[in-house]
C-alpha cells in the first residue's frame, strides 16, 4: 500500500505546489488562469490529437471495453441527477449539472499521469481509447439534457444544432475529432509539425496539474456538504465498482484493460464539471466544492483501488 501511495503522491504534489503558490500569493490569479487556458485549450488538445491520430483503433476500440465503462457512466449520470433532484430538491436543470459532475472524470490530468506511474506507458493505450470519446460522450449527454429542458418545445432540430455548436466550440472535442480524421484518413503529419505537437503535448500534464492546484484554491468549502458527500460516494466508489463488475463478470475483459477502466472511473470530477455548470449557471457551487473535496479524497481512494486491483 505504501509503495502505491508513493506512486500517486507526486501527481498530488504538483497540484499542491499550484495550490501553495496561490495561497502564498507568489503568482497572481491571472497567471493561473493563463496556465489553465494554455493547458485546456492548446496543450491537452494536442496531446489528445496525437494519442487518437496514432492509436491502433483495431486493437483498442472494442465493444466490451467501451460497454464496460460507458454503460456504468450513463447509469452514474442518472443516479447523480436523481440524487440531486430527489434528495436535495434540485431543479431539473440543476440536477443535470449534478449528474454531469459525477459523470465527467478527471481522465487526462490525473488519469493519464497516475496510470503511467502505476502501470507504465504501455497501459495508456486503453486510457487513450476511453479518453477519445469521453469528452464527446459527456458533453453530448449533458448538453442534450440541458438544451431539451431549455427548449420549451422549440423542436429537435434546434436542440441538435445547439449541441453541435457547443461541442465544436470545445477545443478538447476538436482535438479528438481531428485525431480521428487523421487516423481514418491515413495521412501522415509532416515531421516538423509532429515534433512541434509532441513538444506541446509534453507540457500538457505538468502545466495542467499545477494550474489545477491554483484553480482549486479559489473554491471554498460551502454549506452543501451533504450533497457533495453524495457526489463523492457515487463518483469515487459506486462508479468504479460498477465498471469493475461489468469488466470482470459481464464482458470478461483482460485484467490489464479492466484495471485501466476501473482506475479511470475512480478519478475525481474534472474542471470541465465546473465549466459545464457555469455554461448554464446551474449548481456551480456543488461542482466546485465537489472538485476540491473529491480531489483531496482521491489521494486515498485511488491508492486503495490500486491496491485492490493489484
């Protein structure tokens, strides 16, 4: 257990460094925002583009893997939404934002880094396969539900149009879409461009983790801790348990592939949950507080999941 804890600790030390420099006011909020935007809008899309463009789709795109992860993901979205609606008296739109909070895993910033440290670079292929549709899957579900609630009967065409506009404004989704385009076309990138993209991609995770720490400093704990506690239980425990059951007993995935899917499911909510809540001005405080508390708890829950799987 101690060795596993030491494996995941450097990831959280980088987050802690970002938190500490904001706490001590060694850099300004604007600098953290600039780092976060660089990582979110440029570096991480480059990372995802290269990962998908170079991914062996035949080897890693298989129905059992995606079903083992995304069937539980859909269930978790509904569980989170109904929990907010029924137990915490949220409006339907706010309940969708709560459901999105438990749905969207911090798959790239934490997931890739922890998987690489725990299982090595070779283990990332499964993560790249899951991540290649993660942003699209989550945003399509969340935006479709929100736009349907806001539509007031305007029609399915306008709802679909709103969904597509929102997705194509998201640079993470664009990076994935372009990656698929290059993968299917078989076009090779010029070496100079490929090297430049790789340099950008290498900066993505450390910069994003550091910026994440700085961003987390702003989100103070609020009075809605019971709701956030429910989010933590659903996100950090129920979600990975469902993925483990599906991957082990229903689809019988290879152990290494199943482990990758379970660890990704065990990641805390990502910053995109707050971005989504802010897009619609719904349940932002719950999303922000959930990010802070779940990220802190995940130091121990991820360590426990790694120990269990090993």
